[in-house]
């Protein structure tokens, strides 16, 4: 018996994603194609793998056993594809880099400028997004390296190389402390905050989620709420001096976030990893 590997991949995607439609989206195929692949696999095996009578995807006993066997094979196949793609990238000198806005400090900005000067032949793509999205992109092999916070709630596996610490604070306009109670204040939060903050003490507060730290600080200055922002962003805004740290007794505490290099498992520690590490750790002086 020779099982078509594409059919196994379709079966794995359907079970992992929880539905035929979601599995098809993950594979970039039509739902009918994926459904046909699973039926073909069942026909080859001679028994059903998926219980189609229930609203949610349910596996037969044979389906459960096959899924356990297929999962490591599919993961190894994805790793093989990524390694092969990485070899192609090495030849084309291309680097796809992601940065979490919380850790996008002046040190990181100057490092990226120096990267251009040190590797002028490098084709560089830079994206900014929260760390939980960065590791998803790494898992899908859409970026090569990320600079972000790896210590958030995630089931992903990846390599980590710690770089530096970022201090984040709750800040507000002093006038806000006089006229507004913590449980009534508007919270100004960066996209992805739910992966690093425990907001149980202010669960009933109105929350604004933004993707621009500068706007968060401006709203704070305008007395529109309490913001959770990194120290480096406050230092870069000359008008932020008017803001004050929110008292710890309110339950809104400052937090340290560890900026790290993050890259996929089963890939080499490239010269770019090493250069970024040395530069951001201070082993290469900033000119």
C-alpha cells in the first residue's frame, strides 16, 4: 500500500485546524479538494478516519491513531521545506526580520541602520507586530528572525537568544489621578497586550487597543486614559515629561520584558543572528 503524502497532509490539516474549511485555508486549497483528499485516503485505507455525522470534527479510533503517527511526519516535512528554502535564501542574501513595537527602542533602530551598512548586499524586509504574531509568522516560515518577547503564553516552539531588558510602565496625566478612579479610567493598550498583562484588577474598565505607541502617549497627555508603554518611548517624546507613573497600590504594576532574538527550530545560527546578537548585547560598539 502506498499512501499519497498530499492526502496525509490534508487529513492532518483538517484535524489540526478543526474543520475542512479551516484546513483548506491553511493549505491554500479549496475545501472540495481537501475533502476529496481525505475521502481518497479513507478509500485507500478501507476505513473511516473522520466522523462526519457530528457538527465538530471527530476522529474514529483509527483516525486518532493515524493522526498521532502522521503529526511528526508532517512537522518534519515542514522543517525540511524550511531548510531547503533557507538554503535558497542564503544564496539570494535575503533576510526577513520582525520586531515587536514594545522592544523597538533607539538601540534596535540604530542596529538596523548599521545592518544596512555592514551588509549592503542584503535584501531586507522588516515588519512590526506583537510577539505572539511574530512567532506565528516564524512557525509559518514567513519571517527568518524576530526581535521580541518570547515569554508570552504560546504553544509554539522556537530558539531564543536573550538580548536586553525593556522596562514598561503604566503612565497617566497627573490630573487623571485627581479626577478618575483606577476602575473607571480608560486603558490604552498596545495590540497583543493580553499575552503579557494580567488585567483582572481592572477587568471592567473600558479598553482601547492601538497599534501606535506614540498615539497612546498623546492620548495620555490629553488626559484620555492610562497607558502601558515602554520607557524608551517615553524618553523619545519630549512632551511625555508631564506624565507620571501610576501608583502601584492600584494593582497596575510596571513590568520588565526581555527582548530576544527568536528564530525557527532546526535552522542554523546564521551570521546575521550572530551580528544582531553582538550588536544588541553591546559586543559591537555603536558608532
